[in-house]
């Protein structure tokens, strides 16, 4: 069942990136041949909740998928995480520490005003300063020390050290309009006041927790979109999402329930699109405290005086107590594969020497005893119940496995909207999360999830467990500044091994991405699991 990515996920070297010039990704350009007709509406139902229209608010896949309709980026990524020109028609290195980007001429904001390099400067400055962000995009711009406007269509980025990853990282930053977003908070985007982009669709209405209505932007620089209107809906319940597709109420759904795959494959009205994903599902312990940890007690219900997760033996015990094969087979029903790291095979920095931990309950008990817990302890495992495929079922299975080794585990699963805010405040002892390496390489996780949290250095923006390893930070920085592809990948592989040997988080499985859609539609499945109208085409 495992699908493979058609070409290697790879971050291009500066020399190759400098050769990239104006144009559209082949898959997008192919869409120009798609027929357009009047009054065509596409209705999409997603399984993950969008928490804001502000494209700089939260680095989470549902938010990003929606923002791709409204806003553009200097550099775009195709379905296989390969960079191609966006608002920038070309880029090159001026020196080891200076990149120059040439912007497309004639780009207009949705309100008709001109897009210029000044909007890029404003966007870069805004990213790390968004009020209340539970997961910042600041890691994408951490290397930039200065932005220099050469002329309205030319901008230079200065870095403290060589940074070959800059173009692919800038593919994570939406460009917003200075004239619309100056002083704007996320609420101003949600009210549509600041939600003015250059993207293929304009937003008409936004109802949090329900839907966003969009209309085509006929002035977009890219290929003419076949859909006059797009209704982008949120349906949390798996069964309801499938039912809406089969009833014809929606045209496309993502996060297809694994329990429905066999039924959908047999249904002549619909078809599936699938590909290997770049998202790892993992368990993230709390490293922010040395003493008592909330939701962790001894067997009598008294708080433990020390944080048990700081002991590598406890983390090892919890890891090998999990039967990953059983979870992938029985809970995920073949839609995931066990993993020992955060990258799938073929990604830049994937370490082939790391193998999924072997299930060994007896060894887990022995490790707990060595760590001073011969009778185990109690904890609560937190999880969203509407964000990742089978998230609540997965933590229930893990809880049963941990209880068998003496770690009596309760589960608290809650909607993503509330879970994500509490997670950002380090309110949990250990939680289930997912992280998609949308850049197709190792540093995205090393910087944002495992980098020591430092707002000024723009590191660890999504490091909600507050893991910290200065040696790993130094290796990450060294790798990111290495220009030679082969040497950089070897350093990233070493960093992946260092993090996973230390069980900075406990990896469970890599997801396979599935979408279901009406038979008369086409859809380009993406490794980064983005669900967009731009990837959807009508029948010829």
C-alpha cells in the first residue's frame, strides 16, 4: 500500500538554486490546460481546524493550506517539496552571505495596489512579532540579519554565515501587504480587514470552526484557476466527512479515515489520491521542569519530586513499551509505517542506520526499575482528537501499552483549537503531536521542534516540550552553514542520530497521505499534505 514519492526530496545547492528563473512548477503549469467554465464551485472538507486567516499566526498544516489560496510566497514548493519561483522570478547568491531575489513585475494585491519589495521587508519584520502565536514561522527567517531593498523589484537578504537553505525556507513565509497589515493582529485578518493577498483566490467570508468562502482572483500571475468559487469547510468528524463526500455535499476530503478506505476504493462514484507523507506522529515529553510535572504522580496520587522524563531510561522504557507494528496495523490500518526518526526514506538528512525500536515490555520494566520506578508511576497522556488521523485511538493504544509496564496512563483528548493553546503553554506532561517536514529536509525539525527555545534567535518556535541540547544546536548550525550538499547531508544525518539516540521525542510512525474525491475530478497529492483548490482540476 505504501506509495512512493516520484523523485527525491532534496534541498538544492546554492549554485543550482541560483540558476532557477521565472516560471511555474510543471505540475501547476499543466493545470493551464484544464477547462474553465462559468459558475464552477469546488467544495473541500478538511479534517483539521483552521485557527486563523493570519498567515503568520500558526505554523500548522490546516492554516497553511488555507493561506496558500489567499497569499503567495517568494518561493513556492511543488508536491515533492522542490522549490520553484513564486513572487520572486529568480534568485542568486551575490556572496556567501548575501542572496538577491528579483521580484515579478506587475503583481497586484487583491485591492489593486502594487506589490513591491517593501511588502517583503514588512512581512519578514512581522513574522516573529505576531500576537499570541502558538507556533511561530520565525525559524524560516532566523538566518536573515538584514534586508536590503535595491529597487522596487529587487531585494537582498544578508546572513551572518553562509546559508544555502534560505530559498527553500522562504517558501514557508507568506507575503502580506504593508498597507493592509500594518498594526494588524490576527483578529484583523479574521475580520477580513487585513486579509488582502496576491494569491489565486480572494476571501469573501470566514467563519471560525466552520468554513471559508473564496472567489477566484482573475489577476493572479499564475495559471487561470478553473474554479469561480471555493468553499473551504471544516468537518472534524471522520464519518461525517466521508458521508458528505458520498452524499455529494462536498467534492474533496482530506484525512480520509483509514476505516473507510476499503469502502471508498470500491465505490465507483469516488476515487483516492495518495502519496508518502513527510509527517511524523510522535510523543513529546515535558523537559521544561526539573521538579514536579503536572499530570504525573506516584501510584498514591502524590506529585513526583523530580521530572521522570529527564531520565533517558524512562524515555527508553516508554519507547520500547510501544508496539509500533501493532498500532500501524490495527489502529492506522495500514496507513502509516513505524519510524525511528522524523523523515521518510529519500528525504535529505534521512539516516538509514536508525531502525524503529523493538517492542520489549520486559526490558521496559527493567529500565523503569533502574530509573527508580520499580512499581511505575501514573500520568495523563494528552492528545488532540480532531487533528491527525486516528489521533485519539492512537493514544488510547499507547496508554494501554504503558499501563502494562506499570505506568498507569489516563488519556485526555480534546479539540485541536483548545489543545494547541494549552500545548503552547507547556501545560502537559507528555502529548501526542505531528510534525510535517514540509521543506523535505532535516533542519526544519532540528530548528523548530528540537532547537533550544530562544525567541531572539528564532529557534525552537514549536518546541513545546522545551527540549534543549546545546551540542545538537551547534551541530544544526554547522550543518545549515555548510555549502557542500554531501557534507551538509552527512552532518544532518549525524544530528538526526544524536536527537533520536537521546529520544528528544518518541517517534511513532510516518503517515501516508490520502484524499478522496469525486470520480470526475483530478487531484495532485502532496507529500506535505496541503489540501488546495489549486491542486484540484475538473474533468476535461
